[in-house]
C-alpha cells in the first residue's frame, strides 16, 4: 500500500462495507476534511429532509403588504421570480403598496464560521440566506471593455478599471465595500465570472419588484426586509409558490462540481427543520449528534461546505459514515450523486480503473482529501477516505497523485 511522507499529516482508512478494514494510516487522527464535509451534509439532507423534499419560495398577501418568503431555496432563479410575479398578476392584482422580503427562516451570520476574508471575494464564497437569487451571485461577462451583469439590480454596484499594461483580468467583490471590481487587461475573448453580491436579500427583492413590473403589477410603496425569526411563518393568503428540484437531484448538483452555496443551504435548512433554528450553531449540534451516534471519534464540524478552517474529522470517522449510508434506503442515490472519474471535480482523475469509483474531492490551502466508495463486481464494496493536511511545497503539488495511488491500489 502507498506510503505517505513523514512530512505530510495523513489520515487514511479503507474498509469493506460491513466488513474488515483493508488499510489504515493514523485513521483516528482528525484533519481538515475540506469539501469532504459535503458527504456529511448530503447524508443529513437525505436523512432529515428526505429525497423528495423541495425548497419553497412563496408570495402571500398580509393586510396591505405582499410578502416574498424565502425558505432556503438554493436554486431560485429570475425565471422563478417571473412565475411568482405572473401568479400575482393572474390573481387580479395590478398594484402593490408594500413589498416585504421575509428572510427570517435562517438566523445569525450569512457567512460560515471559520471562513476567511478572501472567501467572500469570489463566487465559491457566496453568502447563505433564506431568500436567495441565482446562488447569491451575479454573472459578470467582460467582452473587451464591455461589461454585462446578470441578474442586474440596483443592489449591484460595479467599478471598472481597465489597464492594457497588465497581464490578466480580475473580477471580484471588494468585501469591505461590497462593490464588484473589474480590473486589469481587457480580455481578447469574452470572460465570465460568478461574483457574490453584497446584499443578497435586497438584491432578490429588487429583482422581484422588476419582475412584478414586467407582469404589469405596480409597486408604489416601501420595500422592506424582515429578518426576525418570529416573522418566518408568514400569515396571510398564499398567492403563488415556486419549488426547487427535489433533494435527490440537488445533492448531485452540489457534489459533482462541489457547490459550496448549495451545501450551506442544505445545512441551515436541516438545522431549521430539526432544531427549529436555521443557524450555524444549530447545524453544529445536529451534525455533532449524528457523528457521536456513529462513534466517529474526535471531530468538529462548523459549516456544511467545508470552507470552514475549523472543521476536523478523521478518515475512520468518514468511513463509518459511508458504511452507515450504505445501509439506508437512499444509499444508491447518495453514492450516485458523487462524481465518477471523468466528471466534475474528478474530470481528469482516477481514469481507467478496473472497478467503479464514486468519490468526493476536497481542496483547501494545505489540505487535499478524497472519500468515497469502490464498487466491486465479485467482492464487497469498499468505503475509503484519505485526508492529507499540513501540506506545503512539493507535498502539496503531489498530494492528489498520492491520494489517487492509494485508491488505485485499493481497486487492484
């Protein structure tokens, strides 16, 4: 079996499902799981929400106010807002006085504990809110010096500073100010980047106001945001509802490209449904109870995506979770949600193996991880997890190959 350099912090474990351990290297040492955290998030989404669970966004009328209520839908799109607005128009309503965004389904900070300041600059670090739009990002397309932002609202402020003398183009959110900055050399070919918006709930509310206008419904009064948890059970007549795809579909959309935003929406929704509070603290309690029941050893899980630098778990702990998943009625859907070689984050990894592999990658500065399952024709399937931490220099450059060699030897 492949050996890892002494300079590398490594926790590795492989076990036949329901059977014997095949390989181990410090399997009980907790290390940062990075995006392998999404395995826990997916398992708890299936376990507590169910495969058929759909996120809802609704419009209701309460007295003289119309309320757009978010329930964590990670896939709400401008098209969904158009459908909701048309529902208002089809109900015979042509004027709205007060428009309210109900964002109280989640509580506490919108960024996960242990995220770095730099995470908020780029699309992978979009904030988690109960009311969302387009993953709480905008698509910024730069063609020469022309810039197109989608979806565009008055909540999005953009500053461009082109310089032909520079080598490349940088598109990011200036975290302190919330301004989207486009800097550097204009691209020869169109370049598109997803950039997080600074005030996602207001951005969504403004986009809904625009959708109402397109549906010939006039908004003449105030726009308000209600983020008090006490307001999250909206009273009044429901006029229109938009639903997401079911969890069984969304989990794959999370795992194949390793979508952090989807993961955080899952985590906080699970916390809300189980603990009655869509906070990071409630999520930590839910996942903590789950891992304690699985006898996962030492762990600390603070978010749903793995961006948190506080997260720790051992490879044996993750293998134990995968072993438990294999016994659940939704296990096939769970494992099929993980990328196979040649797709997603495994696009150029573990090709031409003699057996099927499904695995979740993980990458943070100084950490590389991979956990999943090997499906064997005439033997028991194997759950495995490799967590490498404390990586620098050549060790960090070679980490993926070391991990892949471990999996290849298991497959052989």
